[in-house]
C-alpha cells in the first residue's frame, strides 16, 4: 500500500517517466525522483572535479614548455579545463547543491574524480598524449552526454565537447611534430603512449558486469551507452590514428575481428583501477594536497568577491530608492 507521499508523487512520477520516454529534457524546476537527482549530482560533481584536478598534470609542464607557442597553447588548454569545471559545478548547483560543499567533499575524499589524473606526467610528450588519448576518450564518453536527459548537463556538454575536440587535435599535432623530429623524440612519444594507453581505457569505468550504476543511468537517459560500448568505440577510433602517427599500443591482443567489425583487445588491470579509485594511485595524495592548498590560498579571493558583490548589491538598492 503506497504511503501518502507516494500517492502524491504518482502523477509527478508519471510525468517524469513520460518526459524520459519521449526523449525530452528534465529541467531543474521539474519534479524528479530522488535517485535521479542523486545520480546526477554524483556524476556531474565527479565530472566537475575531474576537470579541475585535470588541470594539474598538464599544468606541471607550463613552466617547461619547449617554446612560447607551446606554452601559449598549453596555458589556453589548462584554462579551458577550469572553464569546464565551472560550467559543470553550475549545472550541479541547479540540482540544489552548493559548490563549496562539493569542493569540501572532494578534498576530504568523499567524492571521486577520474582515475586518469592519478598518473604523473613525466615528459613533454605526455602533454601530447593526454590531448590525443585522454581528451579523445573524454570526447567519446561525452558526445553522447550532449543528449543526456538532464537539460543543464546536456547543454554544458555541447560547449565542453567542442573545446575537447580542439584539445585532442592539439595533442595529436604535438605528437605529429615530435614524430617528425629525432629518434629520441620518437622514442619519447612511444614511451608516453605505452604509459597512457591502459589508463585511458580505464577512464570509461569498470566492465559492464561490474558497473553498479549503468543500468539505472541508461534507463533514466543520464548515460546513453554502457562503459564497455564506449571503450570499444574508443579502441576502434584510436587504432587508425596510431597507425597514421607511427606508434603502437602496448597490447599483444589487439587484433581486427572481421566478424564483429571491431578490434579485439586485452583486459585492463582492474586491480590497478580499483586501487586508484580507492585513493591509492601514484599521485592521489599529491593531487588532493595541491587542490586543498589552492582552495585555502584562494580563500581571500572568495571573501573579497563576496564582499564586493554585497557592496554592489547595497549600492544598487540605495540607487533604487533615489528619487
Ligand atoms: N575514475 O557504476 P559505474 C575529462 C566509479 S574528465 C574514477 O560504471 P557510472 C578531462 C564510479 O563513479 C573525465 N572513478 O559508474 C578533463 C562509481 O563510483 P560511485 C571525467 C570511476 O557513473 C581534463 C564506480 O566507479 N569524465 O574528461 O555509471 C582534461 C562504479 O562505476 C571511474 C566524466 O566524469 C573512473 N574512470 O560510470 C582532459 C564523464 N569510472 O560514484 C579530459 C561523466 C567509474 O558510485 N561520467 N568510477 O562512488 C561518466 O560518464 C560516468 O560517471 C563514468 C562512470 C563512465 C565515468
């Protein structure tokens, strides 16, 4: 027997279900089930945190870029990631959460960010490889999210994906330039690709049969493809690009499967993935420590901005009462 609250929610639930079934968007003021709201907050917050933490591995090379041109490009890219984080925190705020609270959860380890940003950037080739493979994986994952059922998230993704496409091309262009250089540069690119290939495949999340959230997120139209579908799409997309570049991927099981019309590939090391997701990756502690320090060092900026906004609001009010 439904409780009074459930009885009250029945028409609302029906409207919600009909909106999802009709492939229309849920907007912030629409009624939504608690689970849908929680899932979105979880995914969007994790996504926003990833963009912000994602500034660190590449930011590591800003002072050591090999030319002024490369430095300007890298600065712009890292700034774009900050912008993506801001759109995403704004999208999360439409669900009734507070950005400050989300940041606290991140630095206290209560919310996740992408596993990929827990690996160190050891050479400048990593800047190119991150652009090519990490942004490439991000595009694969995020283009379908432009059709996500929650309006603010889907709309944020449109701009994010345009910028990610540009990032991917800059990474590929950087690697192409290095591949036309010396033997040492070519070796540096191959070594970098060897380190990033498996972590890039893990970005798509655990295999479908170990993904607790996929089925419900697909039913709600939050996710449009499963983790394994997107991983396969990424593998198929990347192999011709690697061939054009002149590098190989460190997987002896990679082989064209004519029957499936796709590449077969090996199994990522899921124990490594789980260790990273639990906070035990090569750079987890350093990433969070850096984020915490940036947040604390920036406290005065937030206080000044809040005081300025209050002052402006006061002035506007007093101007309004002028005859
Ligand atoms: N890393 O049930 P599942 C970027 C967690 S940023 C860490 O499959 P779901 C970029 C998952 O959260 C890239 N944790 O989950 C930025 C869940 O734990 P909780 C970020 C992961 O949500 C700068 C548990 O494992 N992109 O693109 O259905 C420069 C079980 O997983 C990961 C996004 O966030 C992971 N890789 O599917 C360049 C995209 N994978 O939360 C690039 C939006 C899974 O239950 N997010 N977990 O405690 C998504 O599409 C989905 O959230 C995921 C995971 C496919 C990532």
